C-alpha cells in the first residue's frame, strides 16, 4: 500500500513538471520577440532571412552592373553601382570608370550603351555617371547615419544577366583616413544567395537605405603598410556616405560623354593585338624549352634597336641642322 502511494505521488510530481514545462513553451512562442537593453530584436533565423530577402528585393531595381571598355574595345573593368535619382545618375567606384573609353550599364529592365561621366575622384574611389533615362528606381541614401561597430549591414551587387550578389555582415571597426574619409570594415557572413559575396556595390542598412559603398582601394590606417599580410576575403572595406556627402551632392561640371559601348580605335586595337600575340608567342617558346635561345635573341634585338636609335640620332644631328638654318634664312 505504501509502495502504491509513493508511485502515485511520483506520478503526480512528474505530471506537474511536464505541465509546467508545456505552459512555459507555449508562453515563449506566443510572446513577442525579446529585446535587449540596446533595443536589438531577437528573432529566429528563418525570420531574419525573410526580412533580409525582402530588403534585397526592394533594393534590386536600383542596382546596376557596369562594364567599362578601353580604347581597343576590350573589357577593362566591371562592377556594381546604384541609381541615386530618377534622372539616371549612378554612383559607383572610380576604379571601374577611370580608364573607360566606353561603357555599358545593365539595370533590371534596361540596357544602356551611352554613358557619360559626371564626376570622378580616384582618391575617394568614387565616380558618378549618367545614362539617358527618367524612369529608374533610385535607392534612398542616408547621409547622416553614423556607422558603429556591431551594426548589421548588407552588401548588394549585380552580376551577369539579372542575377544579384548579396551578402550580409557586421561592422567590425570604423576608422578615419588621412584624407578624412570614414572607412568601416565589414565581416561578411555566408551569402544569402548562392552567388559569391558582392565585392563591389552599395552597403545597405537593415532598413534598405544606402549608408556606404564598398571599395578595394581604400583601407583603414591599421591595414596600411603591413608586410606579408594575407587579405581576408570575407572582410570588405566601405566608405560611409556621410563622409562623401559633399562629393555626391556638390554641383558638378558638364557630363563628359563616353564613346558608344565597345567602340575602338583600330590602330590601338591592332597594336594591342600584336603586343598580345608577341607576349603569348614568347611565353609559348619559353615553356617548350628554349629560354636561353630566346634570351640571346632578345639581347640581339635590343642591341640592334639601340644601334638604330644611335644612327637616327646621329643622322638628325648632322643632316637636320643645315636644313633648319636654310629654312630660317628664307
């Protein structure tokens, strides 16, 4: 009888514990997400990804891919940018546009082959270009946002076709360069899309506004002059829009139109093709086992070229001066 009472009491205790646990679980699912003292909203991974994808889809129409071409019509650079107004003004990196002879721009629904450079600053690694349109969707820019370590951001870009490159990350540090630029380092996470993380493009806060633009040219002070440092490909540097407000909003000069996309100067194209063929031929002969022979041939060519140069100088010196004198007397 005593054993039965003890078993019954144990059953009651276990039932009470399970019921209490069930009540706690139900309450935790029905209660709103908790916030910490800084107001950060805790949520599950699925909800976080859903919100991130929603912000990316909202920003996607304002993201463009830019392909620049040199004077021979060969692709020289490509990267991402974004529309800052409906008149077709695009903000991108200077390293994409500074050597461009022509360019083309791909937005979500349009393809532009006539591009003009509005403003370019290599030190800031920023460029503003313009295409002929008045119906593109611009992104909002927050020029007052103070970036702080721990802020969550996302980097968006555009690749071939209409594919997006997306990665989220957390700001690790914020530094001021000698030029007064506010540069922050972003530790990127696993990209939400299956494409590689965007190495170039606008940096958006979690409200979908542009707070910076990535740059591979400008680094925080502590990263400079570090010998033997292996770059961390999961870390991106970005310049805050707050520190380049004057560049973006100041009135610029008249836009400088580039040539139509893939335009070329045929003489430059021919010389580049000949140079490329010569280099490829030299490397092919070197790889098949004639390095010494090629070296001697190279020395002979250099020697002959030097003799020709000396001969030309001497000929101009002795035959060119009298002609100049006679011309002056006339």
